[in-house]
C-alpha cells in the first residue's frame, strides 16, 4: 500500500502510527475519521482495496493535509491555485470547471454544500409543434419546397402519425371554394335573367338543380365547338337560345352566339381557356354541394400536408388535364364543367401518401381496401348519363404524377429516398408528355382516331345515346353534364 510523502498526511484506509491533528479539521471530524480508519485497517488486513477510489488520481506533491472524509477546503501550506477544487461522480479531480461538452448529466443540480430553489432552475416552454423552430440544415429551394430538412425526421414521423400537416389552415381550398360559390351564384343569375328562374325546368329539366345547358355553355363550360372547329357542328349551327323554354325551340341562336366572350370574329373557334374556366363552374346545387364537401374535407387535408404551393400545382394540373382528356374522347356536343377532376387529383395524392408511408399508416391494408372501393365507386358514377368520367380518370392520373413529384415524403433510409426520387424523375416527363400529346390531339380534325374505344370509358352504349356515337347534340335542346 503506497504512502504519500509529506507531513501530516494519512489515508482513510491506512492506520496512522501517530495521532497527528489535521490543519483546519475539527475534533469531531477527527473522531469520526478515526472510527472509519479502524474499519479501513481491518479491511486492509483482509486484503481489501477500495475499488471506487482511484489512488493514482492523487498527486503526491500537490495533495498535503488531505484525509478522505475530511473537507478539502482545509487550509495548508499550499496555495489555493494548486488545489484540486472540483471533483466529478467518478472521483476525477479538476482545478477548473469542466468544459460544456464535459458537463455532468445532472443538469440544474445545486452546487455542493448549497441547497437549490426551484426559482433558480432554467425555464423552457413546453414543446409546441406550431412554434417549433426549423432545424439548422442546409437545404436547397426544392428541398424546402418539398418539406425536406425543415424539421427533425422524428418530429415529421410523429406529425404524420397524428395527421399534422406542414401548415395549419388550407387557405387555398377556402379561396377556391369562395370563388366557385361566387361563380355558381353568377350562373344562377344568368339563367334567372334569361328564363325568369335560377333553375332550369324548360325545355328540359336540369336534374342537378341548376341553369340550362345554354347558360352553362355561355358562362364558360368545356364545349369543343367553342374551342375549335368540329365537323358536323359549325359555328353557324343554330340551337335553342338561353331564353328558350319551348320544345321544340322557338328562339334559335348560333353556336357563336351561345359561346359568348366576344364571339369568334369570323375565324375558327379558339376559346382554349375553357379547359381552365370549366374547373370553377358547376351544373347545379347537387353538384356543387357534393364537390365542395369533398373539397373542404379531403382536399383541405391534402393542402395541409403538401403546403399551398404543391397543392396548387396538383389541383390545377389535375383539373385541367381531366378536361383535356374529356375534350379528346367525350361526345363533343355535351358540355362539361366542375371541380371533380381536380378533387380526384387530390384523391390520388392519398394513394401516394399510403404507399410512400406504408409503415407509418394505421392499418394500411384495411385503408387500401377502403380506398380501392371508393375509387371504383367514383369511376362507376362516371357512367351515369351527363357525367364526364374522363374528368375523374384524367384528374386521378395527373394527381398521381404531380402528387408524386410535390408530396413531402418522409425518407428514413437512403434506399427509400432513392426510390422516391426515381419516381419523381420519371413522373415529371410523363406528365409533360401527356399534356403536350393530348392537347395536340384535341386540335386534330378527328381526336377519336387516336383511341376508338376510349369513348366507352365515360359512356354506356344505349339506344338513347346512339351507342356512344355521333356528337350528342339535340338541336331542339341541349343536354348538360354535371362534372
């Protein structure tokens, strides 16, 4: 057993040969120390060594007048600057406080020899997702747009499980709903001025409880004869005017008069903007109530998760592409309008979310079954007369492509991230190609030639619709569609 050199120094596990007082220590402390040392002597005789006390930590030349169990603040012949005044839980001695990276795990603990008060503790607000600060990571504009690197991955996973999106309020959905409500009121006013009632009952009944077909065409529905020259439906063809309530029609107007917006100026029809305006119009009260309910629930949640920017691109591209697809293969004489294509695009985003975050979903298999049933029902509704199923199918397809590109996917592993970016790189050119090819095909003289059977995706052949052939135009009245 080593013994330190120097006057008046004893270890607690060494029996002193002489009773020497320790400078600065009280007699009661010495008495307690003597008792402890007698116990230590017995342990020493049995070959016992205190494993928790590292003898090598003591410097023989710099630790005079030190007795284990006695205050280290005892005064001796050495200056305070040479004392070890700090000790950690493992009996490591320091002259100076540890660096921040070496701080004890016991944070906010009171200093030795001093009791602490709760007022002295550092205060921190509880975690709040709304006030959480972004992680200081370097992320490019695209990564920030997609929501990557903005928050810790653990927080994003927890938010996904709890249904918390990137933003709290769906501002764009609210704005779109307001615009569509206003445009529908405008449609009712137009029909009321022409027929004396906001809802059309003559010459045909609008089962969606809305304006007449002529009024729907006039305010901007998708109607190919207003957008290009259609064989069999020239601009000079006469149909029932907006104010006509007789059957057969007694008040006739040309296609150019019905299309409005200043006419064609003795040129071929070219009101291409109807691909866009048709998204904001609805055929009746039934139509707009169903669409706005879906938009304020399902589409609103998608905007919260995607953010307004990504949602805007997805929503509008799905709605416009649905109209382009319908313009190519639906019956040219039946007007089409509504936000269903855009809403189906947001439905497609839920499929992207399901497969991209499969392991974070609650009962994903059951969710997949219900989503499949809902999709089949939506497609089946498209076969009802005057419902444009192409808007549903086209909107869903474009929603998958654009949603894959802009939906903020959580990628924990490098493999998952690589797969998602591969899908994104593939989806972008496919979406662009579809827009370009189908738009060019629409302006051909016979778009049906590109796909002779496609018309049956939105039309159930019966004798009433001439087995889905012809233009669909009835010169005495005009049929309307509700999508």
